C-alpha cells in the first residue's frame, strides 16, 4: 500500500509539473526574474529572497536553498546556462542532433510562473547527448561563477590570492631572453576556479547524490560523473599569462596571473570527449559506475571520458514524443566528408538543390588601426536541403 501511495503521489507531482526539475530554463528567463531588486539593501531580506527564488523556474530543492543563500549568484548561474546552451548549439550545428528539441518551447505554468522544460527530453534520455549536456552545463556554471568572482559581481568570492596552489600550464613559450625569465611574481586577478568548482558541486551534485541514495538509479551516477568531467575541463586547463616590465621591454620584472580557458575552448574539449571518449556504462551499480564492456569493467572511468547508459536514436526522423526534429529540411554540404555531408545528415534520403541569392561580406580590408572593412556582395549559391 505504502509504495503504491508514494508511486501515485509522485505521478501526481509529475502531472502537476509535467516534467522534472530543469534549471536550464533559467537561460530563457528575463533577468528581472533572477536579479534581486534590492541589491543596495544592507540587510538581507530573507523573505524577499525566498519569493524571488520560488519564482525561478526549474530549481530543485537544493538549488532553491542555494538561491536563497546566494541570490546575487543567480545572474551568473543563468549566464552559465545561456553560455552552455549557446556553446552546445555551436558545437552541434552540423550534426543530426543540433542541441535543440522540438518541444523545448513547451509552455508550462507552475504556480503562475512561465516555465520551459528546455531540452528536457534529452536531459532525461541517459545517452551521449545527455552526457554532453551535463558536462557542458557543469563547466558553464564553474566558468560563469568564477568570472563573476573575478569581475567583482559576486560578493562572497574574488580573485585567487594564492594562484600557485592551482594546477596550470604556461601559455606563452618563454620568449624573452632575459636571465630572469623564469622568475615572476603573481599579480593581478587570478581566476579562483576552486570557488566556482565548489559552487557547481553544491548546485549540481548535491541533489544527484541525494537522488542516488534514495533510488539507486544509475543515471544519477552518470550525471555526477559528467558534471565532474565538465569541471575538470576547466581546472585541468588553467593558464598562466604573464606581462613583462622593465626598461625597453627587457622583462626585468615579470608578473603573472592565472586565467581559465575561454568557454569556446572548453566546449571544444568536451565535444572531443563526446566524439572520441564516450563510454557506455552498465545499467546497474552499487556505488560506482562501471564500464558496460565486461573485459574492461575493472578499469575506472577517467576524467576525460563522458559516460552514458543508453544508445542514442539516429535523430534522422521526426519524433514528437522524443522531441526529435528529424533532419528533413536541414541544409547539408555537398562537398563535406563529415557529419554535415548531405549523405550523413540526410540519412541517405537524398536532398533537394535550389539556387538562392545571398548577401555576403567580401573584399575585406584591414584598416589602420584596428578594424576590418568589408563590402557587401550578392552572389548566387546552391543550397542543398535534406528530403
Ligand atoms: C506560452 O504561453 C504564453 C501565455 O499563455 C503565451 O503568451 C506565449 O505565446 C506562449 N508561448 C509559446 C511558445 O507557445
Ligand atoms: C556583472 O554585473 C553587471 C551589472 O549587473 C553586468 O552587466 C555584467 O554582465 C556582470 N558580469 C558578469 C561576468 O556576470
Ligand atoms: C535544429 O534543426 C531544426 C530543423 O531540423 C531547426 O528547426 C532548429 O532551429 C535547429 N536548431 C538550431 C539551434 O539551429
Ligand atoms: C562545405 O564543406 C567544405 C569541406 O569541408 C568546406 O570547405 C565548405 O566551406 C563547406 N561549405 C559550406 C557552405 O559550409
């Protein structure tokens, strides 16, 4: 009786919300939704913060609590969501799955609040695309929060004053010939990625851990691992940038600071993991993810491998239930040999060709100093679209 009761209770919840928690919908809310109005107030108005956080779409209970504790961090969280979605769509624009979902603009009103279950079907699919989404959005939060710290937008964090404790690589090969070239002092604002990581772990991992403890559903372990991969893509790629000081560029003194990789580079790294280092894991686990491949079960997952449980659909045909657009009507490239080739993108269905006039930038010239001037040309181009 008890279980049945709980089962129907969760079904009831499900039908009210029509979806599970999905903080990515923050990407679509206007900033008035998450910007505390009383930034200037010195006393924390807890009640107002609670109202604000209740209004935000898609936050799970852990995230709602964090929102109440750190309301000023929410614009950065939303920015993280936006940046990661943008990056995902850039990296997948030539693939059959182009990081969008047919029902993503599905309208849902929760407690009178507008809600969008952005990419919700993919988020719950447990496949390679799910894995990429978790990794990139986890990286997105680390990146946006850390940037918020460096720019002074967040009050609870700032620059890292002991950057030497972080792991980093040198960016510039040692060019200056000065004998002091290896000596430097830390100066300027170093990105405190460790803070971003702590924030992201609490914001994204805590609830997944609770859910795994409660349900033993391996998808939560999968999400935790891919969140980790996203964070690692930043923390393992911190860069030391330096500036020389001294008479006529002698580099007598050198000051250096640490910077995160650009988010587009992070996206590229994660796309490579998706392309080459995606590992299928077993559907059951007691505590740790295991590879599905029996002969490799003993090899632990690495920090550069994203994990998935289910195989992906082909994404060739439209499927409204799964939110799949299908590739009909997508523009393909007749000469390409990769995923955007007409052969692959159109799934062998063939394509239509038509001639269109397009305006492009042409005859570009570099103008001193420092911009590029172009003319506009119209040309006729052949456009191929999948049948
Ligand atoms: C969602 O619903 C709101 C209000 O009901 C409406 O104004 C809006 O156009 C809808 N958006 C979409 C994409 O259906
Ligand atoms: C910092 O805050 C300002 C004003 O609120 C905003 O315009 C800017 O985009 C924020 N920067 C970051 C990195 O979030
Ligand atoms: C993805 O492809 C569909 C058509 O298959 C298109 O409607 C949609 O706008 C595309 N999404 C992006 C982000 O380009
Ligand atoms: C098509 O693919 C070729 C080869 O990858 C590339 O050089 C060309 O720019 C692509 N064309 C378009 C319109 O994207």
